[in-house]
C-alpha cells in the first residue's frame, strides 16, 4: 500500500502498476515503441488530440517494491477528447473527472487488451487438433468427389457410349468392345473387335458405302469399315453377322473373343489335342489342314466354334483366316485375323483382307448345335450306299501296308486275308490296299510285275466275303508314264510367276518328286475319271479311297487354272468331281462333309500311349464339326516314327498292353480298323481278349451304332458324342476328355495309361448299369478309383430312371 500523504492518484496507481521515472528512460522508450507499434505514431492522430504523458511516481513506498513491469505491462492510451473524459481544463486536477483518473482507466483497458491478445495464440494452439480433423475430412471429401467423377466418366464410357444394338447386343464404338446377352439378360460372350485399328473416332458410313440392306455401317476413317446385321433363324436361334473390310494395306482385321466365359469346342483336331479348346495355346497360324506333328491344325477342319453358354462362331470360307488361342491379361482368347500371305491365302479375292463371320446364340449348347448342324444326309442315298454304311459299322476294316513298294505284292494281300479268315471269329469286312498297287504313283494302272494275277486274286477274296478298296492320290510321280502326258496337256498345277507349261513339284509320303493334278482345270478331272473307270472295269474291286494329303502338300508356289480361295478348296473340288462318278469309300482329309456313305479318316497317330490318348479328343472334335461317319486309326497306332514307318513284316509290333487297351477302345468306335492282326503276337491271351471284345461289339455296341447312324442321316448329329450333349448344363460333363457316349445310351471310359488299373469315372444324370459287374449306378456324380483290370473296359448302359433291383 502507498504511504499516507501520497496523492490519491499516485496511491491508486502505485497499488497496481509500475510507473517508470526519469531514471528508467530506457524502459520508458521501450514502452513508447510498443505504443507506437500498436497504436501508431503521433502523426496518426488529429491536431485536436493530445498525448498525455504519465506522471512519474516513486518506485517504492515504505520500502515495499512495486510489481515488476514484466509481470503486467501497461499500455497508455491516447488522450480522449474532453467531451468524452469530462475534463474542463488543460491542467491535471485530482477528482473523478481528472486527467489522472482517465489515464488510469485507459491504461487498465490497454493492459487487459494486451493480455487477451497474448492469450489468443495459445487458444489457437489448443484448437489445432480439431482443425487437423477438419482438414482430414476436407481431403477425404475432395478425394471422394474425384473418385465419383472418374467413376462417372468410366461408367459413361462403358454404359452410355456402349450403344445397344439388335436388342441383345451392346457395342462401344470408340473402344470396339462388344457384349452379347441371352434372353434372360445374362452376358454370354464378349469380344474385342478391330484390335489392329488403333483409332477411336468412328463415323457412320457414307451413303455410297452403305449396302442399304438394313445393316449398321460404321467406319474408322480410311482404316476399316464394319457391317453388322441380325438374323432371327427361329424362335430360339438368332445370329449376328459381322463383316470387317480393311481400307488399307496396313490393317489386318482382327477380332478376339473371351474364352473364359464357358468351354469351347470345334475347329478341328489341334496340335495340343485340346479338349475343351481353351486348353490349347498357340500364336496366329493359317487355318488350313496339316499334320499336327508339324502344324497347328490337323487333316479335317471346319470354321465352326461353339461354347457351353450357347454361342457359336461360324467364319466365312472366303475370309483369309488366321487363328490364335492365347492368353491376354490372364484370360484366354480366341482371335480371328484376316490376312493375305504368300501361300495359304496368296490369292486375293479383294484388294484388302475381309473378315466375315456370324455369331449365333441359342438357349443351350445342345439345341444350338443341333440346329446349326442339322442337315439331311440321306438325300440321294441308295440301298447300296446304306449297305456300305452298315457294313463299316458291323465289320472290320483291314488295312494292308508296307514301308517299301517291293514288299507289297499279290502274295502279301492274299496271305493277309487268309490270316483274317484263320482267326475264325472276325468278319471279313473291307480290305484297304494302299497306293502301291501301281508301279509308279500316278500310273493309274496295276503293276503286273507284283500283281500278275490280281484279277483272279480279287475274285477269290470277293467270294470269301471281302470288299476291296483301292487307294488313289492326286499326285503323279515324275517317273510315272502319265507325267509327260499330264505336262503336255497342262493338267498339272503350275509354278507361280513362271511359264504356265512348267509344273510345280511337291513331295508326299514315299514320293520325292511329283506333280499335282489341277482340279480347277476343266480337262483334268474327266481325264482322271476315265482312267479310274478303266481300272474298275477290269478289276472287281468295290470302291476308291481318296488319299488327298493336306494343304501343305500342295506346291508352295502353286498356281491353278482357276483361282482357289485357299489350298483346302482343292480337296473339296476333287471330292465333288469324283463322287457321283465313282464309288468312294472314304477320304483322309476334308473341310466340307462329303455326301454319305463317304467316311472320313482320323489323322494317323503314333503307336504310343500319347497316341492312344489323342483318339478320344480327336473323334469328339470331328463329331462336333459335322463328321458323324469316321474311320479311326489302326489298333495299336499307325506309325512308329516321323516317316510313318509301320513294317508289314511285323518285325516291330506295338506294345502288347498298348495293343489290348487300344483294341478295347476301338471296340466302341464306329469302325474298328486293323493293320496288325491279334494273331501276330502269338499270345493266347491277346486272342482271347479279341474274341471277347468281338462278341461285346456284336451284342452291345453294333445295335446302338446302327440306331444312331439313322439319327445322323436325319440330323447330322454325331454317333460318338461328348457327355455334355447328354447334360448341357452339367459343368462336369464339359471338362471330361477321356470318356464319350454312343448316342445317349452308352458311356465308355477306357484305360489310357500304361499299367493303369483304376481311374476316375463321371456319369451324367440318370441310372446306369455297370458293364463290368452289372450293378446300377446313380448319375450326376464321380466314381473315384474305379477298378479296371487289364482284360476289362469300363462302360455303362443307360436304364430307365425307375430301374431298381
């Protein structure tokens, strides 16, 4: 407290504030700086306002020091106006309205204000956590908005820009993505179209480019043009026709379809023997016939693919088709490309390649396949033709072969048929004599040095019940007497870019140098037919077997009188010219189904367990692509090495176990074909097995084959069927590649591995009678570790669903 006698103003101020004196000028100057910084300089005020200098007061009172200025600093406010402070004079007087009291009030307010201003940063710091949460929320909100914008853009690109065509087709024109839906609105196939265009802007076609048939016509400027059209074939099946036309040399139209949505079948036998087709993996290659040991595709093809969702793709025969089955971004794709080259598709039907195909949909795979493959095969069938079909289904085919022409003689044929009769339990059937009946291939006359009394021999064989078949080829050896005549008459395929009189040469089997008949020449086929008729007139044999080779057996630089679409069109023209003029027993290569009763041979397979495992996928594939009447390879295999060697003197025989397992499988196939007789092993066990299987075939298999042969003639459906034809919606049926069904009444599950005695067996829905032990088996399930002894084969007969013991 202040001392008594101290002026009132001084006492009041000294109680609360430190008032600097003259000696503390440095401190006072500092306070003045603060005032100046906070309130501004004197010049900031008007001339009517004055600055009031605080009155110096003693620093201590009665020895008690006043509070230090740093504990609570004061701020002196500028002098208020007289009217506001109630001051009537300029001098300082004590009292409530004195200048001293006004200064005290102002200083108190200034001090309080400074305290609040100093507290403000600490309050802000205390609010920082709440501010951080707000910032995080703002960032999250911003990212959410960005995501929604991007998602909306993608949705716009995929949905809004994806126009709906033909009710069940959605097509994104810019990205060329197409989806097709079934009648229930489920996606059944998707594809990437025009993958080689690399251009996003699409325009409607100009009026002069629009065909005017109701097609949707789109053009990617000066690159490619696409036509799309829909066909309603019946209430269940509709097709979408697509036609890509390249507008520049640099564009090869290419479409790829996702194979992950279902299982795929068709096309033809392939190098991987893949069943289903998506198990294959290979790059682009021409879709023409070849040998699977060297090429991607085998001897019989059709531009037809179908999947388990009820979608089929059928490619036009005129398109220069390259195919690939490969993985793209973890998904297997079937890709089709139209591309010209220097061999398979050297003949340009248009300036630039065109890819033309149709995508057909149905309610399920079985119904769709039945509709697309439905063809009447009995039209024009004679009683003799029908007898040929029945005889092949009920009797064996005996193929007499030899590595060397010199070893193939009249005695060889006669002794072989004698051995067949000596077996005593096998019917006679057909005897197939290979091309070595000629002196030189292409002579089209019998070699009298090796077959001096062939006419008499054939008569004897005929009386014994055999039917004789001669193999004939379109190749003429350069050593043949007919070669010079064919060159002179220009009946042979010529060399491209050279004189048309110069024939193009090629190789085939034992032929090292040969010309090839030009089937497009109107003079060639009459010349050949005349020679073949002359042979048939002299010698009593029943039919010819056409050994046509594959596309790669044509001369590489081939040139025909009239342009072919591709090398495989050659065999189609050859077959069409021959059938109707001569009796044809079978062909070894085709891209179109010949008229009944012509059978088509499976490709030759190696005598090995791998070769045995190829048989079922091959025969199932041939049935799918429209060839119900097929001739499998020989029991035990067709060859031992890359040169197709199979010695006729039996110096090398197939492995005995392999032969037995092959014979078991062949018992259930449409035709059972022998090269090696069961008696050549000199083993009673093999003979006994052959007798049992012959009895089984006659009692169980043959009646079913004849029954479904009639179905095949009516509809084109195969005799040997995959399990999914019985149950199209059963997914397990789509992956089984080592079982098959004969029609709908018999399922066969052979043993395909060396020393194998048990296997997995799958049975479709229904009740099945076990062919080994006679038990009843419930369908729609797997039978694990099913036991099959060496002398047994697993087969199951369908029974009515209410069958019980």
